[in-house]
C-alpha cells in the first residue's frame, strides 16, 4: 500500500503533463486511470522492492544516451559488413556473465545486447546470457565488459556494482 501512496502522485503528474487538458471530466478520468494502474500493478505484484526506483530513473537517461551511441556505431558497422562486396560474416554464439546482476539488471543487459545491431540475446540463465553475433569480434567487445559495467552502475543501489 505504501508503494501506491508513493507512486499515485507520480502517475497523476505524468498523466497531467502528457494530457495537457484540465477540464473536470478529463481530470476525473485521469484519476480513475491512475487508480486502475495502481490496482493492476498491485494485483500483478509489480510493487515489490525489486522494481525500478526513482534513483534508477535518474541514472537512466545517461545510460540510454550511451546505448544510443553504441546502437548507431554498431548499425554502421553491420551495414558496412553486409553491403561489402565480400561480407566477412562469421556468426558465433557465446555466453556473457551475468551472475551478480539483479533480475531487472539482467533484463536491461539482455535487451541492450539485443538492441545493438549484430547481436542478439536468446537465453538468460541465472548466471549468464547467451548471445548470437554476426562476428566474433562483437562477442569479444561484450566480454571486455563496458556494457556490463554501465548496467551495474545503472543498478548500483541494489549492490550490483560488486
């Protein structure tokens, strides 16, 4: 219940900012939709302490900007490889460690790998993420750990930065 009391004002403010309408009917409908979201979140047990936090949300924009740069760089590299007269594609599969990450951080890490062109996360275990890549060099880049360090930093409030 404490989660609902903390999040309802955040959801309401978000709704008001996005809607831009302040008539009585729309404010009542907005309040009803916020209440519905809170009830559904509680029923789906999304209110556990494992969920996203405000501190995570404040660190997220920096990570998203870094990831966007990585996506663009990878996209250019994939286009160059694929459109090359002699494409040098050597698909490879490997696992990257993810043992000390929370579930949320594992999801962020696996999705970040998949968003990056040329790589795909296809299985997540408790201690590793299995990745398919167009070239082995991309797997080596993952093993170097820059993305993993950034995900740990993003999720540091849970002690994942060990």
